């Protein structure tokens, strides 16, 4: 095979580098454009009453999103309580006990498939499994839907982190007579705690902006989220959807931009925390 000349190879390399640089610049430009739009439009809707008052129909003054903020917190924390323990237990099994078994490979493959599953399918699944039999939308159903989305992220992160721990640490613990489960929880988890926290935060950030699953499960409400287990529960993402797309009034659109700014700020803070923790782990 005839080798390409040095000039042609350098030209191809420079062209590839230039295309990559331009693509990166385009992505950064669109990112800051989106952030600028959300911040500039969202600031106009922020006020003290906006933060402490519940959502109200058009025409009623001093409408806010306090109930949606609380509802989002309850739904997200419910999802964390369901997905994190089960995901970590699954990750422990894959990393420590599966020994490359067929069952472990099946679980790993299924988790990878779940990570790419459209969230609206998860919402439809939970709607069929819980909402239809009970006849009620609820924040708890929303938590289950978000937990299903979070579960594979936590599971794979836990497995990857535990797989990075040297086997010598396991062998030393077992040689001292420490049970396998205790060595995993007391020693291995301590070694990879930063990575585990990062994985949990990434999973939370993954579901923070989900709307479709909550449309099928938690739905939406103007009331305070007192009926988390039995009633539709207010949340930020569905509130944004309702105000921005289903209302023709500018006042409601401004409230939607304000809620979008809060969601964006929350996700940004979570990502900054992930980057900070990951940087500390590397150092």
C-alpha cells in the first residue's frame, strides 16, 4: 500500500482538529445562548411572592411556585430513597459476587439498555402499573418513575467504582477474618465514596429535568403537596410545561421562565458539585 505523504497527513490532521474546535465552539455558543435566554427571561419573573406562594390560576395575583418546589423535592427525594439503596446493592453484586456469571452479564446488559430507554416509556409503564390500578395520580408514583430512571445509573457507577479498587485490599480484609459484606461496606465503600457520591448526584441531575414521566404519574396541582401518596403533586417541570404551552397569557409565560431558571440553577449546582468531588478524588 502506498503511504500518504507527510504534507497530506498533516493537512488531514489539521483539518480534523479545526473541525473539532469549530464543533466545540458551536456547542459552547449554543450553551451560553440557552443560559443567557433562561436567565434574562427568568429574572423578570422572580420575586419574593413567587418563591413563597403556591401556583395559582390566571387572574389571581401573587402566584408563585413554592408548592411546585416542595413537590419536586419530595418526588426527587422519594426517588433517591428507592433507587440509591437498590442500585448500590446491585452494583455490589455485579462487582463483588457475580464473578462474570451469566446472570451478572444479563443484569449489566439490562442496565445499559435501561440507561438509554426513553423516559416517556418509563412514565407509561408506571402509569399502567400503579396509576390505573389505584385510580390516582400521586407524587409517589412519580418517585417510582424517576427511581427507575436513576437505578441503572447508580448501579453502573457503583460497579465501576468498586471494580477500580485493587484486589489486594479485599484479600487483606479477608485474610484478617473480616466478612465479605463488612469488608465491602466498611473498606471498599470508604475508598470510593467520592465516586459513589458523584454517581448519585449525576443520577439526581439526570432526573431533575424530566417531564414526561411525571405527566403520566404525578400530574400537576395548584395545592400544597400534602397528599404525596394519594393525590396529584405539584412539580416544577410539569408546571413549566403547563404555563409555557397550555396557557396563552404572558403572565403565565413569565412564571414558566422563572421556574425554568430555578431548575437550571439547581442542575448547574449539582453538576458543579459533581465536578468538585471528582476533582478532589483525582488529587
